[in-house]
C-alpha cells in the first residue's frame, strides 16, 4: 500500500507550479506544463478523477522529481 495520496489533475498542477512549472497551453482537458529549465509534461484534468499510478510515475519522470520532492509541495 502506498502512503502517497491519490491526486487529481488540478491538485497535481498546483503542486508542479510550486516547483516552478508553468501551464503553457491547454488543449481540451490536457494541460501542457513547462519548467523554466525546459522540462515538459502533460497533465490531464478530468474533473475529480485521480491520476493513475502509471501516468503519475511518468509525470514525475518528465519533471525529474521524486515523490518526496512533490510531497513537500502539496
């Protein structure tokens, strides 16, 4: 069992913005974020639906963040 809470797309975007990412564009329900050093990722925002564990892991890899670094921003 994971001690990490499930996150919605909106909550994940807010946490990534605290790390330095900025929403550069939105296409439908997909928000494209870019960090000032060039790292990019896409976060889907589908209401209150939580992000799956595989997609969540891919977003963390794209942003070059660990779970602990993201947890500090929540």
